[in-house]
C-alpha cells in the first residue's frame, strides 16, 4: 500500500467534505429573511384557533437573527393593540425592548423597532397589549390581551 497516495486521497476527501459542510452551514446561517423558516419545537407558542373554538387574538413568532428590529410573522387582533417585544427569562417577562401599534385585523410580517439590539442566544417574547385609547404605549395602563386568563404570547430565540 502506498501511504503517500492513501493520505493524499484521504486529505482531499476531508477538504471536499469540509467545503460542502461549509456551504450548507452558510446557506442556513445567512439565508434571506424572506425564505420560510422552520420553527424550533417548543420555542414558539401560537395562541389562536383551537379545535372548534375561534377567538380573535393570535400571535406567531420565529427564531431570528439578533438585530435592532424584531420580525413578528403573524398577528391577529380584534381591537387596536400593541405588539411588544420583551426579554423572556422562562416564565418571567423582562424588560420591554420595543412596541408597534396595530389596528384591528390580521397583520403579516410586522417589524418592531427596538430600543437596543437583541442579544444572540437569548429568548424573547412577543406580547400583545390592548391600547387604552390614547395611542401611546404604556405597559402600566395598556392591558395585556388575554385568552382563558393567560396572556397571548409567542416566544423566540435571537440567534
């Protein structure tokens, strides 16, 4: 057996495999935002239609790149409301990073400007607040949108 040929062939194989893996990872990491993204199980919660029961409020989230804005792919509300992005520490809601006012109806691809960028590998929550009529977001006076006594929320991870 010629060891020089054996190791050269093996090294070449590893280089080709490494190149292919690099391309696949590059496509996954730097995929355009308009491509559909698969949700990570257990990280996104959708509050919306349940079997044989329909109600008006719903929100959906997707994991996304840490940035100065957050993308909320789907919101359905029955009254003028605020879509807020909050830090999420398990069951505890943290600081509010930003909010976007929406009128009643269905909204796709809502962009929420944030006061500071999200941190990578951190969980956040999309939370709905009903506007109290003054058109100014204030989480102390604008009430949480509830379904069965629970806030309508969806969690995501900034990558």
